[in-house]
C-alpha cells in the first residue's frame, strides 16, 4: 500500500525527509500514549476478551491502510484507535507484570528502547537494500508464530527463551528495514503507516523481552 502512494511522487528534499521523520516518530509516541491508556483502562478486564480486542485492533489497522489515501486525519485517528485497542488487548499481560514483577516491566522497557534505537539507527543509515532481508524475515516470523502455537500444546525445553531470542533476531532486521523505509519514503502521507509499523516493532520487542525474562 505504501508503494502505491509513493509511485508517482518525486524524492523528498532533506527538509521534507526531516519533517517525515519527526511526524512519524511523533505519531509513534502518541500511539504509545493511547496504548498506555488502553492498557490502564482495561487492566481489570478478563483475559478472555483479549483475542476479540486483538481482532478489532487489526480490523482498525486494515482500515487505516485504506483511509491513508483519502484522509490524513482519518488515518491518524485510526492509528490512535489501533494503539488504544492493542493496549487493551495486552492489558492482562501488563497488569500481571505490574502486580507480580514491576521491575520486569521497567527492564523490558529500557532494553526495548536501546534495542530499537540501535537497530533503527543502523537501518536508517545503511545504504544496503534491506527489502530482500525483510521478505525473508516475514516468512521467518510466520514460522515463529507456528512455533509459538506448537509451544502452547507441547512441552519444549527452554521453549519460551528460544521463542523470545528468535523473535528478537527477526525484529532486529524488521526494525532496520522499517527505518530504512522511513528514510527512503517519498510521500509525507505515509507517516501514519510507517508509525504503525514501527510501533508494532516496538511492542513486539517489548513483549519478547518480557517473555525472555520469564524464562530466566
């Protein structure tokens, strides 16, 4: 969808690229805020609602991909709604750690910040085309999802730790790719889409660090 928007667009000037970067990262920050609000308001919700809220969140995300070509305001609104819903979906997990081991939340948050900053900077700076790597990592992510499902029903030694480490490796590459896309984008309208992708990278890395902490 992003490629469709950019196809007929000239390259952005340096100032426009800086504007896109600032706008995208600003949207990531605001989405993180709505995520925190959703997680707080749904902290006492039954875990059984999580899957339904996840489905609603990704329905909103799909709607954003359509809205971005028609209305910047709608796409931003949907992005913030997505952040709120995904926050509500993971609220039981966040509430559990806040009650049982709040230090784990802080440690995972700090590790996530360093991880994303490092691999994001690498992707933004590199001149190597990462698109082929991203395609391979997307298939690897699907394989990891299958592994996670199998782990639910089978006892795999150190399964959670292996799952978390593999997830971090995959998302290291995906973060680098998304930040390269941010540098190479030719249309300011892509900011909400890029923000959604980067926010999901950050969220997954955070959850992987929590999972890794559980194993240890």
